[in-house]
């Protein structure tokens, strides 16, 4: 169990930094991206187990499906954040 948690955290961190490097900017969305990376990595590992994907396995950890779903979760987070309306300017209505 501990090894699985370490692999999830390490895979999520690597995917997060790769996603931010490709995107090219930091922002207030990074904590949400980190949560999406962790949840996506765990979900991707479970999907890989269910589908019996045997590519890039580390013990019982499915690295390839975990990375793919992690990247998709972060992409969905960025796309959902783009849908949030901008805040109103301070000082009244415009």
C-alpha cells in the first residue's frame, strides 16, 4: 500500500510538472491541477487494472494508463477553469 501511494504521488508530480512545462505558465490553478493529477493517476491505475493493460507496469502499478488519465484530468480541469466567468471589477458595475 505504501509503495502504491509513493508511485501515485511520484507519477502525479511528474505529470503535473510536464503539463505545466508544456502549458508554459503557472497560475492560481496549480493546486487544482495537482488534485486532478492525483485523482487521475489513481483512476488511471484502476482503469489499467480493469482493462488488463500490460504496457509499462511497475509491479502492480500501471504507469501508462495512470499517466494518460492524469493528463486528461488536468486538461479537463484547465478547460473547466476557462469556462468560469471573470470576476467583476471592484468598485461597482461596469
